[in-house]
C-alpha cells in the first residue's frame, strides 16, 4: 500500500476514535454511563487500529487483547 494511503487510513481511524471519545464525554455528562463505557471501548479499539494502519499492518480484529499484545 502506498505511504499516502497508509497515512490516510490511519488518520481516518484516529478521527473516528476522537469522535467516539467526544461522544463518551457527552454521555458521561448526561449520566449515561453504560453507553459512555461502550463508546470509550470503541475509541480505544479505533485508536489501536490507527496505530496498526500507520505501520502498514493488518489490524482486523475485534479483540483489544490481540490489538494490544500482538507485536505489530
């Protein structure tokens, strides 16, 4: 994959992670803690995937444990 495409994919995932984090903060303010926890988990997963994409690796997993523990 081209360097430009790798960077674009990583940036897209990071933007989505930041959007989820913003939603998390709004949900906490609204007292919606279960929903906030879900969006916080989604933000973490997307940020990890951005990190993998940035290294031009395949981040396709729904397991946070795999995304964290497996050496990219």
